[in-house]
C-alpha cells in the first residue's frame, strides 16, 4: 500500500532530496525557468506553487516558512517582492511544464519548468531635489565676500583699518 506518501524519492536520501528541491526552486526564482528532467520538475512544481501562495500573503510567519525550504534570505526577499505584483491576478497555476524532448544520455524526458507570467520590470524612481525658499533667502542675505572687500567696507564705516 502507498498510504500517506507524498512525492517521489528520486533515488535520493531525505537530505539530498531537500537540497535538490531547494536548489531547483532557487534557480527558478533567479532565472525564471529551468531545464531539467520530467520527474524532478513534477516533484518540484507543487512545492513551488505552495511557496508562491505563501509569498503572496507576505506575512512574517509565511516568510519564515519559505526560509525553511529556501535558506537564502535575498532570494526569499526577491520572491516576496515579485509574488505580489507578478501573480496578483492568479490564485493558482503559477508555473508550467513544457516538454522539450529526450535527454540523449539516458533517454528520459527533458522539460522546461517556468513561470506562467513574465516578470514585471520596475523603473527606478528618480527623486528631484526641491529648492526651498529658506536656502534662496539665506544666499541673498549673506553674499560671499573676499577679505579685501570686508576690510574696505569696515574702513568706510569707521571701523578698525
């Protein structure tokens, strides 16, 4: 019987499998797509879908749960930022598997696992410095003078020469 068994073992131990899935998920987030075997893609796809659903909510608890699967803080932050904009219109079905052909060495099916939606590119915001009236008035009130000019003014007013 096959009760309470989730996913494929992929001829690996538990720790090897966790590390493999973590690396595949990291590469999908970084590059948007990966080319791998069909068995690995089908094993990783449900995990990726669940991580994106958690990232869309964006709470601290969900961030910690994602960090348990992907122990890279910068990549988790990237996923959290992208998930809200990129997948806001979707409730599920964030990834797709496209068959490419057979791998030449062992004949297994080769597929591309990618996101359904394209990444949203944000333009950097340029801030313009506003000139305040105080700075302009201060510049008018205090003109810059050389030492000779100040001495000449003092001499005209009757100060020390």
